[in-house]
C-alpha cells in the first residue's frame, strides 16, 4: 500500500510539467464535502495480541480552504471514519478470561463468546495543498495535514454461554473503554476536475497516522447470566496498550468555489 502511495504521488509530479492554468483560484474560498472508503494498514490491521484487528470501513468529511495563490491553499478539515473489528482472537481471549473469573465457583467451566465491536476516529486539523496545472480542466495536487484525532472503541454487544457440566448458562454484558485522543498527520494527493466555473469534482488518496502507539486504554466490564438454575454475574477492570492507527483513505466529493480576485 505504501508503494501505491509513492507511485501515485510520483504520477502527480510527472504530470505537472505543463504550464497551462486550469483554474483561477487566487483569493477564492472553497468548501468541500467528501465521502471516503478507509483501509487500515500495519499494526492497526493485525489481529495478533498487539494489533488493532481493524477491518475496512467508511466515513465522511469536509474541508474549508483559502487559495493564497492559484497553486497554494491552506485550510481546515473535519473527518469521521468508522472501522469494523476482527473479533476472532478477542472472542477466544475473552472466553479464557471468563473461565478464569468463574473457575472457583464453577470448576471446569468453559465459555463461548460473541463480540460485536467497532472503531470510530474523529479528527480535526489543518492542511496545506499545492496544485499542479497540467490541463485546462484537470489539476492534480499534493496535500499535507496535521491535527488532533480521537479514537473511540465501542463494544456494541457481547454474549455467549458458560458450559458447566451438562448445563448451558447464557450471558450478556457490556464493556466501556476509554477514548484515546492523540495527534495525527496525513499526506497524499488528489485531482480536481472542473465541472463548471464554481463546481469542482474532487478525488483524493491520503495516508494517515493517528499516534496512539503505547496509549493506555482502560476496560470496564459488567456481565450477568442465568440458566439451568444457576445465576452468574461478574465485573472486571484492566488496561492495555494500543498501537499506532495507520490507514489509507480514498475520498470522492464536490468542491464549491466562491469569492476570488478579478
């Protein structure tokens, strides 16, 4: 994936040698609305113990920017991304935790678990953009941004069975996790395609890193179950370390231009 980003950016550079101006942007403001597909990479996507086990997701966002020149803009951005979670390893580990919790009261107990979880990343930041002008209608650009992002981990539901002797005891519960707020950086590029004087189609690919490596995340769990004449309940608290949240995003949206100098 990183090779793809490098090739993409090189393609923008190689296509930028023409000097024909695509848009007269100096002094203009731009508002963009964008939808995105998001792909976790690196440790964020790994399902091992120290990985985030994130799955591909989606999101949306918006930009507001000002063009200092026809080729340079600065602005602010908001983005929301939602990722699924691969829960296979988590379900196995959670079952082992329950077996340990209830071993003294239910010797030899075995546990099954089913977990539904997601990650949500909300970010606010600033960015700079440099546009190239290869044709009258298409303008590729490079982009660099930084800001603050919040990672929220939600366990929407967990449930399963405790298997004790010949009895099945269904249970359900909830897990609360602390949010993690850290700085982020992103880098990438895109293309502006002029539909009219003030309406532009925008396509963009970004690599982003939310710097959550080593951040503490506190878990607070409650559960209860009842079946076969047996009632169980339990609580637990523990902390774990999180990895960096790295992901690629492919954006598509519309940009509206207004203002400007004559």
